[in-house]
C-alpha cells in the first residue's frame, strides 16, 4: 500500500487568520471550498496543512489528520480486517475523493483518502 501524503487537519474558526499565519511559514493556498482550505509549500507540494471550520461531508466527526493513499479500497479492506473502529464508512464525495474515517489507538480520527 502506497502512502502519497500525510496532512494535519487543523480545526479553525478564523480561516483568514489561519491562512495568514501559515503563509508566514511559507505555505500558499492551493484549494479552498469555504469550509476547508489546503495550503501547500510551493517548493514541496506534498508538505501541506488542511484548515477546516467543519467537515461538511462528515458533520460531527472532524478528522485530526488525512492520509492520502494510492488505493483506498485496499486500505479500507485491511483496516476492516484488523478490527480497527470505522468512524465513517467508505464513500465517494462530491468534490472528487473516495474516503473513510477510522479511529487510531490514541482516539484520533484519521481521514483515509484517494483522489478519483
């Protein structure tokens, strides 16, 4: 199973302030849906942070981190077989990703995702 990137999901009630702060660290906005924004390093585009006010695709269960994988279906099967707690079943989202949420042993919610 191939991991493409790992990104912290930062919950923000001040998206503009967060954009400005992470801009000071060298990040630039590369995606913005209003409720979720991805900021990336121009020199290393896989170095990213995700800022979100909520997760509109999964209300009430905001993820703590996102892990982009090559084959989300294979990872989902492996996670199910392990018995790890699935927080949100595998599904396709309107914005072009296929994903599921799983809780890690520390109680953190991990968004496991592939782009379609």
